[in-house]
C-alpha cells in the first residue's frame, strides 16, 4: 500500500504542469499592464531588458537604451490622465528557441479625451533567467 502511494506521488510530481514559456511571457505583459494602470512607469519598465542595447521603435523614431526609454515614457506620459488605462491583447507568441520569442498583439489606451490604439511586435528573450523585451516595435 505504501509502495503504491509512493509511486502515485512520484507520478504526480513527474507530470506536474510546469509553466510554459508563453505563459511566462504573457505574465510579463500582464505585469506591465498592471504597472501602467497604477501609474508606475518604473515598474512598467521592468518588463524591458535593463540594458543600453534595448531597442524601441515607434512612429519614425528609433530609441536605444533602457534609461532613455524610461525618460521618454515619463516625458510623454507625465500624469495619470495622459497614461489612461492600458490594455494589451496578445494575438500570437511564436517561440524561436528556448530563449527567444516573437510576440504580436494589440494595445489600447482608454483616456478621457481619446482612445489611441495600435499594434506591437516584441522580441522577448530570456536574459539571466528572466523573460524581458529586448526589441519593441509599436505603431498606431
């Protein structure tokens, strides 16, 4: 009886569902969305690779560097009214390897005076055992 119980326990442990990378990546975007909606741009930026090589492409501009990107967010979204309420929807996450994925989706801001929205393509990579956005191409 003890032997059967031990075998059952080992089987349960062996087949216990582990989070797949796509779930971990979706969690990064969920945490960013929550941080934005709290008005916490510093926490929002935790989803990005904290490195001078992180790339952000939007409109006709290329921006490089975590610090520069954070400064631009703070300049362009100086208060809760400008931030609005952000929502992301992921259309597809394509794993390129065990350490990289392309995420394609939509973003939307709900604000008192307008409702900007658009699409994004993200390169998300596992750096130091953490999934982070290393390249963000966002457009209206």
